[in-house]
C-alpha cells in the first residue's frame, strides 16, 4: 500500500508526471480547504494587508506540493503552520491594540463634518476621486459638505457617515 501511494503521488520521484500532479492537486485542494475552514472566515476575506500576505504565502506554499517533486508532507505541514501563525497573531491582535495596529494598520479620518483632512488623504494616497467614489457608493452623497465622517478603515475600505438630515 505504501509503495502504491509513493508511486501514485511521486513521493520519491525526481520529477512528476501528469497523473501525479493531478492526484496531488486533488489532495491539496481538500487539505487547503480544510486549513482555510480551520483558519476562520477572515483568512481569505477582503481584509487587511495582514490577511492578504498570509493568503499569498499560503497559496505559494501549497502550490509547491502540487507542482514540485519536493517532499509532500513537509509542505502540507508548512501550510498548517502558516494557518496556525495567522490564528495566533490574530488572537494577539484581538487582545492587544498595539499588536493589532502593528499588523493591521490604523484607520485614518479623511473627512470630519464636511472638512477634508488633506494631510490624512495624502498620507493614505487617497485622491479626491477615490473619496468621491466612496461617498457615492457608501453614503449616496455627492457633496463633501454632506459628510459627517469618512474614514479609511484598516481593511482599505472607506466608510462614509452622512451628516444628520442629509
């Protein structure tokens, strides 16, 4: 049974054939799906650079198990370690605002009571057109004077709260 598994997955091979890659892809699909489900809903959602970096690293590592003749199990373990690391750092960020800010960044107030904060806009590389787009999509607003608060969130989204009576 062990020899059959070794041959089917190319565990001792110097290069992989089409069938071996296909079987590895099948296994890695389900292993990666399990890891992501264990990780939590945020793991591959639209979130912070923290989440994006871990997702790219995870995909890169897991793809090696499919396309290279490198050792199969250590690559899967490395993927699991990344998911565990993401969980630990996210837990630490939950319990510590300092760690949360370090790994996820900080929100920036772009507009307060109709006044654009140009320094914050420049620091965040947000153009007036970006702000206008967020005002239309988030707050259904056209004029900055109708904005009570516009914030660049840690996820990269701009949230817009209209002024009372708007």
